[in-house]
């Protein structure tokens, strides 16, 4: 191995840093600068750092090409050259003569003959001599090679004398016929040809620069050396020996006897599959659980999640639904013509096919290099491995056709991420040539697809070659050294030429195994003939060997059958006759081919706008406001929402089409939809009576059990037997869900409910029934397993409510506009609120918002989501922080990802798009944390405060509500106090369109409130009593606890519960404090054993401060751990307690919520108050088990657990000991209760 690398190093020119690359590192007046280029070794450390900051790579990978290096080589006179060559010949002859006198003469004769054999380089020169088109290039290479040999001879004279024979022989053996493994020593023409020259130049068969990098894949323990993938389709498909059915399948293709099958897929839409034999696997596209299962090379798979993060931020899911289906077909090497591409899924598709391309290239190169190593090893051992056919005529395996340079930039960015390479040679040159030097202004009033396609460099004449190795990529290499060629049809056509052209070349296309066309519709607007011309010249027998080893070329290449194993992928926005012709004529893959398109329910005619002026004044801020910087960012971080302009020209046309052109709003009148009646301007005569009933608290109460919901307490303003009736919802149409939302529901809910014939799960069915009847619901049986199930249901309800609201407004806009044109008077049409926002969703952390937005995108069915990237950047963690997987499951679920609790997000819906971070007064939905809204609402007396955007909320949802108790419950109460108030400003609304009950201040009686929590608390009860004032009634749903969490306590220790008798709720805190310091503490201090190692669990921070002050004033030996303590302080306190240097440890519930520590060293547990979460009781008592192995027998006998409670703690107590026991403990005569 060392000899091989030595030989390689000698054949390589010594690379230098051009002075032009080191701008500002050396003075222009420097004599050294005038004499020649600056050497890397001459630079100071700071200059080297500046060099790297400037964007250059490490010395061996500078962007100056080989030809440039040859030019800058030191000058050698002809006399010196002749002298050195003569001395070299003499040394070689001496060595050969000495070898003849050796004892093993026959062996040495054999070696001498091998030594006389032509090297791989000589073979290439002979090939070049024969090719008249490249004589000039041959002469130039020969001159430069002579210069190389001269320099090498001066530097390595002694070493060459000893090793000359063996090294040249080894180079020949290792590299001859290795499919141009290494980088050719290119002149200026060869270097630049990958982009602008007209003719690719043959690559040298030697690749000394990169051999070490690629060889280590073989020799140095990579997955190529370690594993044999027996069941990888790639290995079988591209093997030299094809199965006996290969020719039969080719015959089937040529006779056009394809087996046809058509099927529908919920993601791909209409699929037409043509195969050479019956293949039921075409329809099977199961979810790919891991890239390892898909046989993606590990080093690529490790980079996939970063490359695809912008599209799919869920780490536990490899692909999006579309990517999963497309990659399944790609990975099975079927041809695919996918004609449902659009702006929304373009990047999604591109990432998938680039992953496939890089994986294909890597597998190809690994196979060749592994076989090189086997042959080299066998040759040294005198073994004959027979034929090892693993190559094509040329190296390039992937061709990617794109219309404009701007798309190439995105492709290259993704390739760099996917390859995981450390260096990219000529990267700066690439970005200079493919980006615009000065970004041209583009008219932002143009359609969205125009803005996406024509942003950046739209030159359509380009070629780019890309070469991959394990640690680096190289752009602008010789085409015959490239693994991938990226070009425009025009760029390749000028190189391929036409019949009769003197200067033309297409041999580099002879071994293409994967061809990809993206944005294919644009080729129709350029010149489709170029595409057809390229396909006609692909996979032909080349006119020259180009340095390949014929003995290594696969048989089906030599037989001219490569086109039957070539995979073609075409991605277009729609189907055309040209694409159909391409599919018929050039898609000849023996594995089959798929044509994927969609049916069009209405067509683009629905987007035609009538040629009339339409008046939308006062349409509740229908369209997007012309926001300044403050307005744009306010949806997330600003303190004050900025009034939206009443006109929204950008989105007006998009929403208007719902009114005029055949949507379900125009076609149907939903007479029996509760939404239409409930939110109508004219309320029934009983409306005021029901409000009076609510204010007088004369609710009609009913309690019943349900097998799914458990214990239900229903309060209504009048007798309502329908509350108990929750029949199965057979279809979303029956539930009056808008059709365009219902079509998206099954995909959004697929993770929860896999049965297509059933709309909801049992829980979703019952909850949605109550939601859809617009009753308030407080559901306190939420848990980890049903959290997603519940979330999907309330989001369906929210999006349905928003859509119905917007459709009603827009339809009325159309009626008014039409009447105005006809001179009619329709009278008042009150259909709006003060502001546009109708839904408020409160969540505790940003991580949950990510899941909510993912579901909203699916449910909305929108093609575009404005500011989506900004959202994911702000709500995902940039670098995923490691989380301790030994923590409890609920902790892992709640604290995975971004747990920032200060955020606001506005969401605006239209028929075809969603917008995040719009102005609050233009939003349909507001998603926020309590803290995020509280800082915006402010307090009485604040100069800068705003809560008018809450004036027209009709649906408010609280999820993970228990977490708000661990934050600040007062924020939640504060938000409800400022909801549905008369606003202080009009904010551009049309007063004549505002519903009467808004103007009368009665909106809170028609507002629906949904609360989802893990368990019931007094705070939730208070919210239910004070702010749930829905005239349709309200439900409180909880469960009874048969045993409680106490059954999960592990240590065999007596657990005492002491009831403190208190006269009223107001005196609870004082009574608890007095009992603790006067009775509990003295009991613990009776003996030295019982006094030490005592952990005091305190739920409230205010109680914590009070107890801590008492301990401090009375000189107790203690440590304190609270949520406000620093990490080092907590660590120190835990250590002091564990080692017995502190007798007491004060520990708060909120700290346990956020950290979930396991506290070691506790002998005694005292619950100053019961925890809200019953799991915390179990976890804290189990701290005693952490000390059992270290405790003495005397200490173990004294282990104890004491909990203080009052009758007002019943809800907490029942979750710990069970409902029935809790009832007895709160009412019994005795005050102390023991459990063991």
C-alpha cells in the first residue's frame, strides 16, 4: 500500500496556491509575488485562516486545475531534461542487469518482462495517438508529463533508483482498466469542458490525486469491504450475468406486448403501470421504515435527514408520503413519468431523486473499487480470479437534465449535503457561474410559479460535470471522469452535434444508467427536439475506448443492451403528447414503467375571473394587507398587532373563485347545518332567555357514563336529550364537513385510523359529535396514547369552522357586488365579526405547534404555504439537543424538541394556500402560548397593549392544559377575561356587516371552548364555571380512579396520609404551614436517624419560599432545589444531600416537572402537599428505593413517607389512592391513614 501511494505521489504535480486566490494576503509590491505564485507553506497561520474564510479549501484541493498547475511549474531546460532522462535509463539498465545475476533467474526474467510492459499511461497515450481528433491534446499532455518526470526525478532520485521497477508495475496492475478511477491530468480544454467546451477530452487512465481517497473505501474498513448485500436489487439488476428471462423481456418490449395495469393511489393519484411480466409488487408501496431497509448506503443515509429537513422535520419518519411512494418505485428501478409536479412538492421530489442518484453512484463506485482491490491482491498472490466485469464504457452513470441554471444551484446544494463530503473542488467557481452576480429585480406581482421558476440565473445553455469520492466532490472535471452530468438540453445538444459535424462527441452518454428530467414542461418552451436528440444518442457503442479496460466491461454493454437496463425518471407538471411519445419510444426498462397523472375535477376554467369591477369594501379584511416589516413579523414576536388594510389584492382572486366558479358554497345551501343557524345574525327568541339562565346559574344538570368518555357531567340551558346521543358518524358529509376538507381528512388521520371505511375512532367520533354540535367540552382523560387522536379531531373541527365562515362571507360579497351592478338593494347582510380571527389555540410549548401545523397543512389541502420555512426554522431546534432516554415516557414526549414557552403564530387560509406570520387582524387562526399572548395583551395601565384581535373569537381550544399549571395559570385566566370584548378600534371593518350579537356584546355566549387535559383540577373547575357560558351547553368529562397511582410504588415502605382539618378554603395555606412546622418537623427530629436524609416535596413555589425561610431562620441543615435554581446549584444541593452533609432537601413540583430528577440519598419523604400529577407521587416515593442497597438495617427500618392533605385536595388524592378511598379519607373521623 505504501509503495502504491508513493508511486502516485511521484506522478502528481505539486499543487500550489495561486496568488490570485489569496487576495489581501501578500502585498502587491512584494518581490516574492512578482517572482512566482505564493506557496501554501509560506503563509502565516492568520493568512491560512483568512484563506479558508475566503472560501478556498485545504491546499490539496485548491480550485486551480491541473493544466494551470502545469503552466506554473518551474522551467526546466532541454539540456537538464536530456541529462536526467539519460541517467534514469542507466539506473534502470543497471538494476535490470543486477537482477539477471540473481539466484532465481527465471523469476527475475519474468519480472523484467513485466517491467518492460507498457504502463497504463502509455496505453492511454497510444489511444490518443490513434484518435486524430485529439492529437494536439496528446502532444500537450506528453510535453507536460515530461515536465512532471523531470521534477519528480530531481526530488526523488535515490528512491526511484531502488523502487522504479516495482512501483510502475504496481500502478499498472492497480489502475489499468479501473474505469478511469482517478482524476485525469487535464489541460485547460479538459478542465473547462465540463461546462463550456464543445468536446469532452479523454481522461487519463491514471487518477493519482484521488486514488488514496477512493482506495481507502476498499482497504480501510468501509462498508464496501465489510458487507455483501445479497438481497440488494442493485447488485442483481446491474450484474454482468443477466437472468435467462432477460432476452425474453427485451423481446416483449420490442414487440410492445407490455402487461398493462391501472390503479388509483391516494397520494400518486392515477397510475398506469406497464410491465414485461405480471408484477403485483408495483401497487405495493409500504412505508419505508429506515434507509437501511431501502438499501441506501449508510454514509449517504446519515446525511439524508439534514438534506431533507426543510421538507420533513420528523426524525422518526424517513420520507413524506409522496417521497415514500416515489422512492419505492425508483429503488425498484422502474421508469417513472410523474406528471403531478407543482411548486409545493418540487423540492420534495427533487430530494428523493437526488438521494436515489447519489446512492446509485456510490454503489457503482464501491463495487468497482472493491473489485480493483481483489484483482490487485490476487495478482500479487499469483491467483487468477477470471473475468470481473463491473464497468461500462465510460464512468458517467447519471444524467440530469434541467432547464435553467437557477435549479442547478438547488440541486448542487442538496448533493453537497447528501454526499457528506468534506471538500468540494471548484465550488466557488460553480457558484460564480450559476448564481447571478447582481441579483436582478423581479416583478413580485407576477404569478407565484413565475417567481419560483425565474428567480436567479435563467440561462439555458450549460453543462456541469460532477465527480464523487468518499471525502470530496469535484465540479468541472472531464466528462469521462465524471459520475454525474448535469446539463440543459441545449447545452448537451451543442456538444453532441449533428450528423456530418466535424467536431462532435456523445460517447460520454454510452454508459448512462439513470437519466432524470426535472421541470420537463419547460423543455417544451425551449426546444423539445433537443431532448429527443439526446435520447437517440444515449447508450450507444462508443467510437473510442477512452482508456477503458475491455475485459472489465459488462456483457450487456458490449451487446448494446444497456438501454433496457437504463432507468428514466421524468417529473412534469402535466402530461403532453410529447411526454407520451417519449414514454412510448424511449422508456424500455425491463423492470417496467409507470405513468402517473391526475384527473381534473374542474380544470383551470374555474380560475377565470369575470371582466367586471367588483367591490369588496368592508369584506372583513378579506385579502392580505400590504404589511410593513412590523406587520410581517408581528405574528410571532412583535408586541402589537398592526391593523390590516381592508383590501387584500394579492389573495383576492384566489378567494373569489370560491364564490363565482362552482365551489360547494355556490352550489349548495345547507339548510340543516347547525353552523348556519348558530352563527346567523338573527338569533331565536329564546337566545336572551338562555343567556339569563346562564347568568343566574340555573343550568340543567345531567350525569351519565359512557364506555369511551367515562364520567360525563352535562349542563344545558334547556332539557336536551341529544347530549347523550352520540351515534357513529358514517361519513364526513353527514357531519356537514366541507368537501374539500373531508377529502384531506383520511390522509391527515391515517396514522391514527387505518380503516378507510370508518371515518373516526370511537373517541374521535364522540368528541367530534359534541364539537360539531358546538357544545363546550372539558375533557380530562387525555394521555400519551390518545393525544394525537384528540388533536386531529379538534383541528378538523377548527379548519371546518374557518372554511365555512370564509365561504359565507365571500358568497355574500358576490351577492352584494352583483346586486350593486344590477341596481338592486339586498338590505343588510350581517355576516362578520369585528375582526377576522375566529379560532384561538393555546399550547404550552413550540414542539406541539410543529405537529399542529403539519396536520393543518394536510387538512387544508393547500398547494402552497407561505413562510413555511421560516416557521420550521423558528419552531424546530436548529440542532436537536440530546435528551436522557431513561426519563419517563411522558417526559420524553412532552420535552422532545423546542420547549420554548413564549410564542405567537398567526395563520391565514385561502383555497389554495396558507400563510404563516400574517398580521393578526388578517389571520383566521391564532396559535400561541399563554405567556406569548399575555405579553401582547398587557395589563391595566400599560401604554402599549392590544387585545382587539380576540374580539371575534368563536372557537378557543386549550391542549395539554395541565402544563399551563406548571407555567402560570393566571395568564390563561387573563386571556379569557380579554376575549370577546368590544374592540377599541374598527381595524378596517365594515360596521354594516357586523352581526348584531357582536355589537350587543353577546359573542361570549356563542363562543365554543374546548379544553383537553390529563386530569381535573380546581383551576379547571373554576374556568369551567366562570368562562364556559355557551348557550348550547357544556360537558365536563373525567374518570374515576379504581386504585390510583399508589399501586406503582416499589419500595416496601409505610405511607402515611395525614388530613389537616381546615374551616374554609381560604385558610388552607396557613393551616398546612402551621401543621408542618408544629407537628411534622418535631416528629422527624425526635431521633438522629429520622432527622437526616429527609426530602420535603413542596408543590407551590410560594410555600417553598415560606418553608425555606423558616429553615433558614431556625438554622436547619438543609439544601433547596427549585425551578429557579441554577444547574450547578442543584447539582451541589443533590450531592450534599446524598452524602448526608445536609439533613433536609426542599424539592418543588415544578422542578420535578421540568427535570424529572432521581434524587438519591432519601430515607424519609414528606409531601408538604400532594402533587397535581399522580405520577409524581409514585416517582418521588420510589426515590427511597434508590437508597435501599446502601442503607443499614437500622436505617431501612426507619424509612417513611408522610403526605399532608385537606378535604379540598380530593381531586389530587383520588388520583393517588383511588376515588372510593379518597372519599372515605376526606370524610372519616380519624385523620391518619396508613398504606403499605
